[in-house]
C-alpha cells in the first residue's frame, strides 16, 4: 500500500485512518454513588473523521441535550473542546481499548461516564 500513498509519513497515516472514529454508547453513568440511569435514558459520543464530535444525552423526561466541538487523540487520552460554549476548557480523558472514560468533579462529587464503541 505504500505505493498508493507516495511519501506519506506515519503521522499522515494516522490522520487518514482514525481507527477510533465512530459512535460510542454510554454503558455506565454515576454522580457520586447515584446511578444516573434513573434520569438519563441514553448518551452517545460520535467521533467523526474530521476531528469533530457530537455528544447526545437523552433524558427520561424527553429532553435531549447536545454538545459539539473538536477532539484530539494522543495515545491513551482524548481531549474534547466544546464549541457550543464560549471559552469552554479543553477536557482530557482516558481512552483505551474502544472505551472512553469521562471522570470529572462536579459540586464536590465525582461525575463518571463510561462509553464503549457501539457495534
């Protein structure tokens, strides 16, 4: 295949292939010890090949919340930059074996989401 790509570098190949792109479904969600599945029916993250993402959260009350922006993958971490909010911080999380683990503090409690690549 190198003959098809000419003088492509290893970093160029990573940009072309983006093996981590796709849809990830939330398998576990907690706020402190509370299971958030009593309030949230589904949550997904779609990582697109162009380096953008869409986070969708479907609440049990029928409302849907969305966030969108850019993402960057570096080894076993993934960074999200929310473009729907002005001056949103760059948030870095763990990404391993087709899983994204979101862990952050909110009002003194741990907010935890585990997303797994949807099949």
